[in-house]
C-alpha cells in the first residue's frame, strides 16, 4: 500500500524535504528540513493537524543548512541522525539496522548507504525509500568530498538500495529537473550512472565529473553538524 | 485513509500537476498537466508502472498551456474537462455531481466551483480535494476575467469546498511560496481572503486587487480550449 509522503521543495538548493504522516495517528516525522523554510514547514504540520515526533537527517549537507535544531526547539521532536556524520547534538545517533517507531505502528528502517558522504543514511518507510544524496532520480550524489567514495556508493546502491522491492517508491534528496519520485525497479534498469555499469566503470565515471566546489560547504557542514544552530547555542 | 497524490511543479507558472494513483491497480489520472513538462510527466507514469486512464483539467488556464491533447495522443487516456469551459475536443464534458471511476474502485467526484472562471471545477478523490484556482493555500484565484465572479467564488468556497470534512487535504492549482498542501479545516479557520469575511467584504477585497493582465492569456486560453494542440490539428 503506497502512502506517499508530503514533498516540499527548496528552490535555492533544489532540496526536497519530506513529511511522513500515516493513517491512524497524528504523529509525523520530517526528513532533511531546510533552515529558511522552518515557518513554511511548521505551517504544514499545523495545517495537517500533525505533531512532529522525529526530525531526521540523511547526512551533514554541504549545500544548505538544516532547520533541525530550530524545529526541535519549537516542537519538542527528537533529532535522529546518522551516527557517522559528526552531528553531536542530536539525541539519536542512528546505526544501520535501527528502526524508528512513531504513530500507530509506523516504522522507519535505517540503512547505512555511504558514498556521497561516509555517514550517509537512507530511510525506508512503508513502500517508500528516502535516499538523500546517495541515489537520485536517474543519477546519484557526488562522491568527491566529506569522506565520499564512488566505490562505497556503488556498493550501497547495488547491495542495499537495489535489493529493495522493485515497486518501492524512491524519493531523492535533490532534483534539478522538476522530477518528484521514481521507483527502485526503474532505477535498477535505467539509472544513467548506475544501471548496467561495473564498479570499475562507475568509479572512472565519477572520478572524471570535475564538479565545482559547493559554494556553501565551509559554512553548511559545520552548521549542520550543530543541527543548524549557531555554535555555542 | 490519506493516500496523497504525486505532486509535480512547473516553476515558470508556479503550477501544480497531480498524478492520482491508488493501491490495487496501476490505473492513474493526471490533473492539470503543463505543456513543456509532457516528457517529465510521462516519465513519472512509466517509472511508477502506471497506465494513464484520465487527463483532467480544472479550467481553461490563462497562465500556461496544457499538455492534455499531447498526453491523450500518446497514452490513449481520455480527456475530462469542465463542460462550461469551451474545451470542445475533450471526450468527457463534466457536470457537477459526475463521478469518474478508475482503477480498483477509485472515484473522483466532480464539483462545479465557479468564480475564478465560470466553468471551474474541483475534484474530490478519497480524502483529497483538488481545487484548481478556486481555493489556494491561504488565498484564492483572481476573479477579474474569463467569466470570473467574486460572488460566485465566495459561494463555491463557502457552500461546496468548506462543506467537505475538515481533514480533507486540499491541493491547490498554484502556489507561489513553496507550500504543497493544506486542509479544508485550516482554510475555513485561517484563509487570509475568505475566513471570517462576509460576501460583501470579499467582493470589495477582490474588486480592489488591481492585478496585471496575465501575459499569456491571449495565447493560453484559445490553446487550452483545444487541449493544448495547434488549431487545425
């Protein structure tokens, strides 16, 4: 049974934020909220009659700052983050295999999917997977900074994400073409970077992308390791 | 039980397109598709393993051109449009009270909600309502062209949309602030233009908005009355 999340967009960094709400309870979780949208995001929580239980991060982002610390202070929700990302103020330091429970029997399963960063996690909820910057629609995250590794990303995708059922809906951390959602089955067959490519071919492809350094990285990563709060706060 | 639609965005005209897909069948419907996104939208249908059964329009848009004719030709889906909008090539000319059936028992109920245009319709599917440009999140559509009428819009909202259950999720035809979804209950209590306002106050407010004429209106309306196809095609 597909229960889609609410998908919210930050046009500045092309980041997707997700609100997970399920039948039978008003408890909700939010994944990867963006700093300057905290009011918009709380307005969604309020309009939908929800109570925020968890704020999840897929990794310590380099292109935008999280609102996790702010939302935590305002709602009392708990911050749940990958244990390998150095986000020390978060209550819950997640490890592969953990399960987060909320609402009336809702479960979020935690998958460690390193590659974009060493600590990156993906989250599985019902028939949906939230892949952060590990797997994107018809693409994948870059692997050239923050303990990134093309070989690790290849392994995460092939041996974790692509082993989910084919009809699992895949919700990315970013999209630059107005695309909202894909499925694991489609990405397995068609993903331009990963489908029908060997580990060696993928590593070579990623080594030659020659991407510019993210403008915000020196500000965003330290800020995100503090849940987006000013240091000392 | 809330089964959210897939929500797609056109950044140029801030238009939302919706894909409605339901458990138990691969049949889907699409509401208000935008011309230059036809490939993106078909890619979503394909990636999700869906088959398009219906293409719905909420009205003859003045700010963008529909891809309904193109999608119809490529998928064999039927075009279903408000009977009062002059969109003559569509198979189904909808009237208030009609029900569109697809998938495994899915129903879309048709509400005539004039005001933004004389023919505008809203569509109710499960616990969701798609309000086109009649009701927007914390706002409403303009009423100063195409048989628009502030008094008619007020009546549509108060006597049709606001009589839906409070927890009905409300998905607008546009949003200019990155907002995705609201609920009927919230809009009843807080909508900046409509909540706690009399008919007279609302009509006066709308008469004084002094909005510029939509740039595309002379192209878009005739095009949309032909499902976005070139005339003569």
